[in-house]
């Protein structure tokens, strides 16, 4: 964002709430404005995400290799759709993203954007020769942040990457490239370790209409929920605490 600002772009920042774990959106907005954004739009896309992406994926058994939930990939068109809506509303002629120049996300965001608004161009810093020449590693990035008084957590973190939303938390790279490596305790965020789960089960009943869940009843305590987003969050809550 700061780099785009220095290049003369007027930047309107956008952050999507798709149910990521414990995100401080007030801090996100404050940081965006402090880094030079003229405006920061934070959109709660959770209901759209559940109704039009998550439930549709569940209905069609959309699992990669029979087990991977695709939470990361199906969230991208939901996010891109809102990004383009904001860009059109604001009269923007460019969009930009922070996806790396070697991964899937750049393709997902840019193909969605191109389909929805063919005239809007994309600025991808991590594919820009000047940007890459300026930031050859962590040391250059941290020096840039220090120069512009941008607060960052420079402490060493886990050597794997995380992408999360309300449907799916995915971990990759680092130690996880070794298939014999078990999950670290810190990776249980939406769930708890099976060893920490309660011994007493809860019984729930979920009703479906044309492949879409419409009602959940907790037989154990009488809780009944029919609204789609609340139903999904309740499923996460119960399944999470039981590991």
C-alpha cells in the first residue's frame, strides 16, 4: 500500500471479513489509513460466503482429493466480487493485490476481476521488476517499514503459512512438507486437539432442503437455529469444541 502510494496512486484499501479467526478490523483500518490509504472499506461477506459459496460447495461434495475443503479457493471469487463492486463504485481504474507471483491466488483474483470488469487493470507488486529489485528479502522489507514507521511483527513465527476463514483453515509449507510431521498444538484454532475434547458427546440434528442445511437442533440442550450464517457458525462452534 505504501509503495503504491509513493508511486502516485490514490489507494482505497479493502478488507473482506469471511470469518477469519480473531481479526481486529479496527486495527486493520487504522493501519491502512496510516499507510496512506485515502479510505478503507471493510465488508462483512460472511453471509454471502456461506449462502453462495460454502453451502454450494457442500451440496456438490467439492473436496479436493476427497478431503481438502477448498475454503481458500472458494473464498477468492467472493472477495473479488466485492473488490470489483467497490472499485466501480469508487471510479477506480486499477485494482491491486498482495498475492505472490508464483501461487494460485493471483490467478483467482485477477481472473475473477477480469470477468466482472474487463476494463479495470491490475497492479501486482510481487510481479513488478522494480518492486522485486527493491525488496530482495526480509531485511529490505523491515527496513522499509522502519523508514515509514509501519508497525510489523518482526518476531520469528511458525515456519508454515496459514490461510483461514469460517469454512477452512489451511496450513502449508515449512515443516509440513514432511508428511510424517504431526500437527503442532498451536495449529488447533477453530478446533481443539482430540485429546482436549470433552468425553461427553452432544447430539445434533441437521435438516436439509435440496442439499442445503436449513435447520439445526441440538438434541442435548434444545438449541434451534434456522438462519444460514448463524447455523454455520453454530456448527463450527460445536464441532470445534469436540475436536
